[in-house]
């Protein structure tokens, strides 16, 4: 079990710039900056990780991010079902403060012990995990648990879904997750350990231990800043 799983958020998209709840595939394309971010990740990761497989969601922004990375690294990219973004339902394509606050409040409740609560017309945390985690488990069983596999797997996915899945797999504190969004083209890195468990070894620019910020207000912070809601 020498390889690691690199859950990479896609590069900046048109929807991110608009702070829009752009969750339904295929969704918006990358901006020129988003393509630059993907290429920069490929360059920087070559000296740190050993990507031997690049997978991506079916969303356009993930497809384009993976293509930029695979082109630089010479590694084949392939699409996987089930790892697209949390589905916002009735809030889809909205960018107003009320919609963003509702999305973030529901997301906060998931990390505070209410995973069965669903977004209006959209998904609950349980539904997201039911489609996302089997994909990760399959990648582990096929590759990372194979003694002959010596590389890492890059999975180009989406901010809210990555944070939810990584916290569940590696037991990362929900308060920390809410306090620490993922910037575009940054990753959560998971290392497989015994008995099917995972260890989180990197969260964006941060390394363990992962502690929440005291008195943080993630919903209010999202409304007071230019942070896009999907990070």
C-alpha cells in the first residue's frame, strides 16, 4: 500500500467566478486561469507525487482539468461515474445570498451529525456518499491495495463532495472541514492504512493535526467573502 489517493478539486470554472451553485453535469467550463491552475498542479505534483492514473468526474470542468494534467504528465485520464459535485436541486444555478446560505447551512448540518438532511430537491449527505465512496473503494481495491502498484491516483472531483467524502473516510473533524474550503486545483491526500481505513495526510496546504478554528462561522464567512460556495 505505497500509493496515495489525491482528491483534486478542478481548476477555476466560469461558475466559480460567478459564485454560482453550478452542480448539475456537465456544468460550466474552465476559465483561462483554471487551465493555468491545472497545468501548474501537473508541474508541481511531478516532484511530490507519482501519478499513474488520473480519473475525473463527468462534469466539463473536471474533464478539462484532467486533460490538462494528463497531457503534461503523459498519463491516461478516464471518466468515472459517481464522483460529481453535491447536487443542489432547487438551488441550482443560483448565486444569491439566500441560496448560498441555504446550501452552506445544510452542508454544515451534515458535518454536525445530520447526514440525512437533503437540499431542497437535491441530495443528502447519505446520497452523496452512497455514490461517491464505492468509487473510491473500487480504486483502492484495484490499485492501491495491489502490492505491485507503486504509484498514486489523482481523482479530479469537486470541493464540497471531496470534503464530505474525505472527512468520512479518514475521520477528519467536521468543524475543521467547515472551516477549510479547498481552493481550485488543490487537493486532499489520503493514504490507505490497515483494515480498509484511510489516513488524511494533506488538506490543501495543511498537514495533520486537523483542528477546527475556535468560534468559526462558516456560513457567515461564505457570505462575507468572495469564496465560491462549492469550495
